[in-house]
């Protein structure tokens, strides 16, 4: 919010104020502003408040710098990835939703090990729809609290990193796996910033969101 003033500061400049509203869901009520200082005749304030937070649907994320990501179209789909050095290990996982067989319940990822005709299933984390962003600005999902993986009580986790694909096909691969942690890279066009794509506003300033109609797999046909 920019607040101009007619009061002369220096030369031809006038004073003004700038209030930056920051989303903070942990603050109850309206929050309060704090003075950040004056630069070039502009008084700057920071105002953390839950009122600045956009209401997002499951499997969507708006970053602090305004980028918007939507992976909700992948919800309900089942994916598999094979360990690069251990072909007997197959990882089954879903995006923002519980995985289906051979996983069970609310498990989002499980590892199926086939050895000497014996099949073992290890649950590698419960599903959730909370997208996160790391220091490199990569969006990821983290499934935690899986089955115990060692005598120290450590539990299996699965991290799914989303990277921008070069073509229209989704591609999954296991990046890192230790005894307890599985990291999967998923390359998809959905990893692009869709902040300004397929959104319009009416004359009454009502937002029309047509992003669910974005089709990365083929064409629409009209007769």
C-alpha cells in the first residue's frame, strides 16, 4: 500500500509511506505494523497478518515472491519409480493423496521389495497435500512418519521434488535413497509458474480461474 504526501522532503521530492503486507497464518487477529526505516523520503513499514494470506486449495502453493504452483491435477494418480541400483526395489507413490495398492490406508508412498519370490512392503510416509519450497526455490512434498526403518527408531520418509520438464511427458526418477529416506524427482510442466496463466477478472473484479482446464497431455476437440 503506497501513501503519497504533498509535504516536501528535499528538492522536488515529497514524503510518502509504503506498507508491505506479509502473509503469516500464525498471527491471530489483524497483526500490527512495524517501522523499517526511511529511504529516499519513503517511510517503509512491514505488516505481518493472516489477512494477507490467499486461500489455497490442496496441492497448491503461492510462494512469498508471488509465484503460483498447482499440482492438484495429479491428485489420485499412481506413480512408480525403480531404484537405480536395486531393481528389486520399486517405489509406489501418489501426489497429495493416499496411494493405492500395494500401499494401504493413508500411506502416500511405499517400497515393495521382491527377493527370492518373497515380497515385502514397507510404508514410506503418510500422504499430505502441503506443498513446500526449499532454499533453491524447488517445490516439494514431504511424506513422513512411515514404518520404522532401523533399531534407532528412525522412520521412513519420502520427499518428492518437482522440476520443470522439457516436454509434455511426466518423468519420475529416484535421486537419493539411504536406509530411511527416499528422494524422488518428478519432471513435469506443472512445475512452471502459473501465477498469471488462465486467470481473468470481470468488471466487478471477480476472479475467474480456468487453470484446471490447462491440458498438458493433448488437445481439446470441438465440432
